[in-house]
């Protein structure tokens, strides 16, 4: 088993070095767009290599370190990043939960649905609104019934986030509530409701 693990580590190391050589070469590309893309890719490769170390001793990290770490992992597609984002969704600090939502949104992975749905009842309206938005972008229609009650949330930003999400999820049963919100005093809510109404299917179509 140890030999297999060592062999896997060697293969992974060789793959990383191959990627790094290609990216370093493209730093000298005649096209500035390619050079910029190569620089970004190298930054992400460095972040992936450092991931096991930076995730060590999470309990000892301060709130701002959690936020910085989550932000630094945005754009990466490593499975460990998703697991870390889902873990951070339960952090007591609002800004950490918000950063975790942003990282989780990168993956568009339905395994995150249940974790994200728990935040629809969060004490922070910022977190509730962002959780609804991320669920809408995720596209998992199973979440629509959990998002719909937020159309009655006391905070306009949460109502707007829920309306946007339900539009993306195509939740036709929310049409009456969205129609009512189209006359809401808050322009952000009105705009989100109107946009959502334009995305919904008709329930009476065969």
C-alpha cells in the first residue's frame, strides 16, 4: 500500500512539473492574453500544491485567515477545495460563510445543495441572500421549495436573492408571489421579481 501511495505521489509530481513547464513557456508567448492566462494558471498551480499545508491546523486560524484562504482558492477545481468550502459554511463568522458561499458557487456541484440550503435560515440577511443566489445558479430544482419561503423574508435583499434564484430554477409555482413582488417598494426586489417572471414556465402547458 505504501509503495502504491509513493508511486501515485511520483506520478502526480511528474504531472505537476509537466504542467509547470508548459505554463512557464507560455509566459514568453507573443500574445499578451496568453501570457496573462499563463500567469494566472501558475498562481493556481502553486495554490493547489500548497493546499495540504495551508489547510493544516484550521482550528488555529483566525477569521481573517479563513477568509483569505477561501478567496485564494477561488477558480480552483480541486475536490479538496469543495470539501473545505462546505466545511467553512458552518463557520460562526459571517464573512467566512460568505467567502465559503462564493467558493462553493464555483463548483456548480449538486452535492453542495443540502449544505447551501441550511444557510437559507441563517441569522445574517447577507448570508441568506447569497445562499439563495448560489442555489439558483447551481440549478438543482430540488432546492426551489426551500428557497420559495424567502420571498416573504423581512429583508429586501433576501427577497431579491430568492426571486432571482427561483427564476433561474424555473419554479413556476412561485409566479403569484413574484407577481406581487413586482410592485414591491424596493426597486431591487421589483427588478429581481420581473426578471424571474420572464424565466418561468407556464404550469398549464401539457
